[in-house]
C-alpha cells in the first residue's frame, strides 16, 4: 500500500476518485472498489494496470478547498459542484435563465423555489448577487452548492427570511435552462443602438428604485455598444451621442451614490469632453471632488456652473459649503502648524538649557561644518527649508515664463 499526498481538481484523476472523494468528510478513511468503467477501462494503464481491471483504494481525506469564484478571489463566493451538467457553454450577460434555488442558513431552509430572469437583472426577482455571479460559470443542468458571504448575499440581513446582517448563506442552485444573449460583436449597428436604448430605460428604472449596481450594469451595456463604434450612419450619430452622454452622466451618478468618487470624476470628465458646459457633469464632478476632500477643485466647478447657470440653486449652495469646508481646513491646518512650532520651540529651549559652552568661547566659534549642522535647532532648520522652497519656487516661476 502506498501513501499518496496529492491535490487535484475535478477531472484531473480517474472518475471513481472524483465520485468517491466527493462523498467523504474531512478526516474520513474509506475503502473504494472501483470498476474499470470508472478507472482505466479497456485501455488499462500499461505496464502497471492491465485492461478491464477493477481497482482497490484506501483513501484518507485530509482536507479540501472549494472552488473560489468570487470576483476578488477572497472566498466570498465558494462553489461545490454536485452534478457537472451538460455541454461546454455557459450563460452570458443578458441571457434568459431558469433556476431552481434551495437557500439555507444554519441548517434551516429559508427559500425553495424556481425563478426565471435575465442574467444581470436578478435583483428584479430578489436573486442575490452571489448567485448571479456564479451562474456565469454554470453549464446546463449543473447542480452546485454555493456558500455566499454577506457581501454578495444579505449584507444588511433579511427580515423576510430571519437572517441577521453579515451572515453566510448556502444555496443549492440548479440551472434548468438558459438562452444566450447576442454578444456585442454579433450585433450590427442598428441592433447595438436598440440595445442601448433598452439598457438606458432599464438603468433609469433601477436607479429610481435605488438599485445602483443593477443600474450600473445597464449603463455599461451602452458603453459596450456605442463607445468607439465604427461605421456609424451619419444620420443617427447625434442620437447615439445623446444616449452615450446620458450613460456617462448616469454612471457618474451611480458611482457617486456608491461613494466611488475617483471613477465618478473620470466619467464626468468623459461627459465634459462631449459637452464642455454640461450642467449635470459639472455639478456631479464638483460633488465628487468635494466628497473626496478636494474642495479647491470642486469650488472651481461650482463657480463655473453658477456662472453658466445662475438659476441653479444647488450649485450656489454647494459653493457656500465648499467655501466653509476650505475655511475649516485652513483653520485646522493653522492649529496643527502652531502646535508643531510650539513643540519645536520647547525642544530648542531644552537644548539651550543643556548646552555647555567653554568660558570666553562664543557658541559655534571654531565649529566644523558638520558640527554646525548638528547643533542647529529645529526652528533654524524649518526656516532654512522654507527659504530653500521659496528660492526653488522662484526658479520654477522663471522657467515657466514665456520668452
């Protein structure tokens, strides 16, 4: 008998091992008699195993790791395949899918049902995000266990199912049927435009309902269809640009609500490239910068917005808020600098008290350059650094002056 320590994924070993080990518990020792159909069959494994040979294995299962299919590979969505299903294709974004779900929490089944929906819009039928993300990897009739952490499940808990916040839930998911959606590269120009208009309508509805992630998926469809599209008919270019501009603006709004201020600024910038005086783009970029504590830049956007659209009261209010934030920040900075200066002065006073000088010798007389540098007070060093900064700034200013 041979001791074999090995790690494998499904399909890497004989089928008998796959089927047998999937029934074992951690630490279990089991004896398997594996018939040729589930071993090496008619061919055998020359010269060690003859054809049509049943095999006997004693297997001890030390540990196992489930398939981590979470977006960031952080263990937030884990899959254990029960039945591999059929074929080689999987659903894509926009596929019509039908699934059977059995949800459980702490050995209590809280949901058992069949649901039909469009992949990417599962929130419309209360399908948690973790299941949707997993279905992109399912095959037809596949049955798998999913272990979903709260991030992709019920982050704030569920009163309906009596599930507390931050709970990990388990789902048995079976993909009963699906119809793949057309990929963008399979669509002609008119189909892309029609798909974009549908995505815009759905995205706005999801946004009104407060479902920002679902809305964001729809608006990103518009980018996939209309950004950098070759061969656009000239007569429809204006309408396409209007839909694309709305996508940039709505994506920025979604990102603002999701507190992703850096990316929100990027999409406002894209909108302003298309329309430099766009009211919504200027306001949302100003908001993102203000929330990101870049109040000086935000103030510029709000001032420009108020100049272009004097009736926009929100821009005027935002201007006042920015100005107050800047004043508070300057006051806070001044307090910090005062405390630093006081600290340095106290340190200098302590050093002066402890300093010993010889009678008749002026302090610093006869010192080397190294000794003089070592004996400088913190206050002196701050003054020198400030002088150096001002000198360098003058040089830079002169270098930027037109000849």
